[in-house]
């Protein structure tokens, strides 16, 4: 019957000699025979096991998971279901990254890309990965057109509120209170109304007014946020 040396099997399988030695040492794929001088010789059964190992590794299983899979006498379904669930999570992360890069590149100059990356770094310092993921998911679910419409609505609120400030309208005026309510309503579309996310947003604004104001298009120290806060308290 055919026997393979470690070098022959490495060339045939595409694995390295070092990998085959490691598999042998940990008992995953052990050469069943040895020559008189102690060299490994792999039998057809050994080769079949090696290809089973390689196939499971290509599914993303760790060596320990592969060992467990090959030693099971019952169904491998639970193991594969767990692996599929992990792959689904990875796929969602990849899709989120793809969407993020697409949005980042769409219509941006090099200067604005650097500015956007700076802001991403700021936000990641205040929001958890889950919070950022939830906000991005909400934005993705709305779609780019709806997101742009919300931004336009929000900028219109900013314009009206700044006009009231310029006119000396007190924040307790019902018109200003209503605008503040709409402000919060629009914000909730992105934050989901989560108090922790809203608190993180307020903190990020307080500590990064200058850089954030460049992105959102109004002066950082014009008192608008304080004005809205007073109107909110007057409800």
C-alpha cells in the first residue's frame, strides 16, 4: 500500500512540513508508521484524516474544535450551528464596515475624509461599540435619503432656533419649546431614545464643541445648545 513521507504529504496537501510535525506532536494527525530510522510514514487512513482536518479548518474551526469534531460519535450539527452563528456575526461586522467606508468615501475630499476620521475617533471615545453599532444600524435601516432628510430638518430647526435667539425670544416661549421638542424627536431617531446614548452625546459635545461644530455647521459658542436646554426645561 502507498505510504507518504512528511515531505511528500506536505507537497500533496499544500501544508508545510512544520504544520504536519505540529499536527503529529499534538496528536491531531499522527503518522501511523515509522521507518527503521524513525522517519514518519503516513498511511491512506492518515491522509484521509488530514484532509478532514484541513476541511474543518477551512470552515474556521480552531484546532481544538477540530479535534473535538473528529472525536464525536454524535451529530456535528451543534458545532456547525455555533460556527455559523459566529460567521453571521462576522458577516454583519464586515457589512457594517463596508457601509461605513462607502458612506465615508461618498462625495468626500481628502481634507473632509481626514476631518470625518477625526470625528469618528472622537465619537468612539464616548460611545460604546454596541451604541455606535445600534446608531449605524438605525441609520442604515432608514436609508441614505431618509437620513439626509432628517439632517435637513434638523438644520432647519437650528436656523429657526438661532433666529429666535437673535430676536430675543425667551426659551420658555411656546414656539421655542415646540422647536426644542422637535429637536429631541429628531435626535431620538438616531439615539433610539436611550438615556445612556443621549448622555454620551451631551458629554461629547461639551468636551469637543469646536471640532463637532465644524462638522455640523454652526458656531460652537453661540449658546444654541444651552438655549435648547432651557426650552426643554420649560415644557
